[in-house]
C-alpha cells in the first residue's frame, strides 16, 4: 500500500511540477511574412478585403482540400466574416474583419475550434506602396492559454514556427493569382464607324515609340492639360486621348499630342504650350483593347492587319488617335482598362472606281 501511496505522491508532484512549468511558459506569439508584389496597393487590398477570394490563394485550402467554407451575406469590409468546417486539425474555425483602412491595412480576428477549446488570435495586413509595387505584410499574434501551451509543449515547432511557412505560401499564392488577373486582355476589331468632331485642349511632345516611354510622357502631360483647364474654367467634355501626329519607324520615335476634349474653341496666349485643336468628323476603323497598355502595340497591329483586308486605306489628312475610356486612378486592375483606337480611313481609289463602274 505504501508503494501506491508513494506512486500517487510522485505522480502528483510530476503533475504539479509540470503545471508550474507550463504556466511559466511565455504564451505570447507573433508571426508575420512580407512580400513586395508588382501589383497596385488598391488591387491587393481589394483581393484580401473580400473573403470570397480567399479560396483562390489561402493556404488552408491546400492543407485541407475537403474543407467546407460558409459565407454570410457580408464578406467584405468591416464586420465581414466567413467560417469553415475542416477535415484536419484545427478542424473548424471562423474569421471576422474588425477594422479597415482602405488600401493601407486590415485588422481581423481568427478563431480556431480545437478539442481543448476555442483559440482566438489577431490577424493583421499592411499594404505599403513602393513606387509601382506594394509591400504586403501578413501576420498573426496572440496569447496561448494553459491547455494550448500544454499541447504545444509536445510539438516539435513553436506556434510562430508553424505559422511562418503558411503565411509565406499564402503570399506567394496571392501574388500569383493577382499577377495572372492583371495579365488578362482582349482585343476587338469593332469595324468601321463614324467619329464625331470635337474641340480639345492639348500639348505636343516627342517620344520613343514604346509603351514605357509613352506612358512616362503621358503621366506628365495629361495632368498639365487638366490643371490648365481647371485653372481657366474650361469644361472637360470627354475622356483623355493621344493623337499620333507623326510616326518615324526608322528611328522608332513619335510626335504625340495629349489632349482632353472640351465643348468649344478656346484661344490661349501665344506663349502658352497648351493649345486648342479640333478633330474633324471622320470615318474611322475602331479597335477596342481591354487590358494593360502594354498590349497596345498588338492592338495597333491587329488594326493594321484588318485594314489591309478591306477596301479602305488610311486618311493621312487626319492623324490616328487612342481614347483612354478607363481612369487607372479609379480602376487598379489593368485587365479592366479600356482603350479605343481610331484610325481615320477613306475608300481606296481602285475601290471607288469599281463602285462607280458598277453604278453605271
């Protein structure tokens, strides 16, 4: 009997000692991963802010393909949430958005339902613009209770060590998903149309004929024209456009005019670089690009190829132009940018003769 008594006290001492040891373990943990993505901050923010997109890049689904996800009515912004029932530990859980600062940060609360009780942690996102890229930080922090510390004491890795690879994989997935979304584009040859005449304010410059160089020029010139119009109370009556006045294929250079439509003729001071012009009413071949501006060369090539198969040729009296229907400042995803190309055309001389002979 004394042996059992001693064993009982020994086990009791072990339990008490173990409990004291577990209780003294620091239960606080924090883990975060950071990645710089070649994606606009607003686009990354919008993707993370909407829980319905998490199935496309979240690491949990990869670990547990049989996971069932439930969405309530509100899945975006403050108060949004979603929950899941899993097939692997931690089996079930939920997440809720607590605070949102658009394009800058998101604070969330995640709850895991475990055999030893619910475990709640804070999840945070930070979106920092770096030139044309975004530094994305995804992290989690919290404090483990007694039973959680006891459970983790038998694991080979700490809570933070377990979270790091998961966050790293999630950010990689997120970057890949967004990059593919940005690459999508379509080109449609709309055919022959009539473009109505319009007055416009513009400034002219020379540039290398490639999307990067042209984009850099336009980023400076369009605000210059817009500010001039605003300062002088000149009404804007349409979307900005670029006129390709001269194209030198040998030197790969162009002379362009960046313009914004207005309702009437405007006389500007002689010393002013910003002038007023007028695009004549014309028959034109219209091509629409939906996608990043880097796809514009292909859109122009399709327009040229289509034109060669018709009875039309370029009307060299009126320069071709492209209209930027979508404002990139309002739409972060380049895949949704819409650009209209107009090439003024006229019937070929032999086509006119054929038409005249047929009418006789």
